[in-house]
């Protein structure tokens, strides 16, 4: 299991039991990761870590932004499309948009 897979798995298993300390830690980590990403704008690992931090602090807009960048940098990875579908369905109640991302994720899964 690669690093991205481990990060993805930890996000999937993560519960929404954030406390003020973990939120503060995530906010500090976001600052560091943004600086790293500025120097490495094609690095999906950094974006995935940023996404994890935004999950921690429940910032839907930034989660979407990260996932869209990941999907652009790694168009053959179904994970960002799957997560976008989940966000649009469960957090934004936007079924049509969720379906578009789910269809894209399914196309990628089925092409293997």
C-alpha cells in the first residue's frame, strides 16, 4: 500500500470528532503544506495531505478545491471523483453534481 493509499484510507476511517487542539494542529499544518505546494505545484501527495487537514477542520470549499486539483493532476485516479461525489451529495445536497462525479469515478474504476 503506497503513501497516497494510506492517506486515503485514514481519511475514509476518520471520524468527525475534531477537538480544538486537533483543529489548531490542522490549521498550522495547512500553512506548512500550502508553502510546500507553492514550491511543488504538481505534487498530489501534498494536496492529499491538505485535503485531510480541510476534512479535519470541516472546510467544504477547500476540500472541493483540493480534490479538483488532484483530479486534474491525476485524472486516472477515481478517489478524488468519488470524494467529490460524496461531498456534493452528503454535504451540499447537490444530486446532479454528485452524479456527475460518481459517473466519472465509475468510468475510471471500470476501465481497469
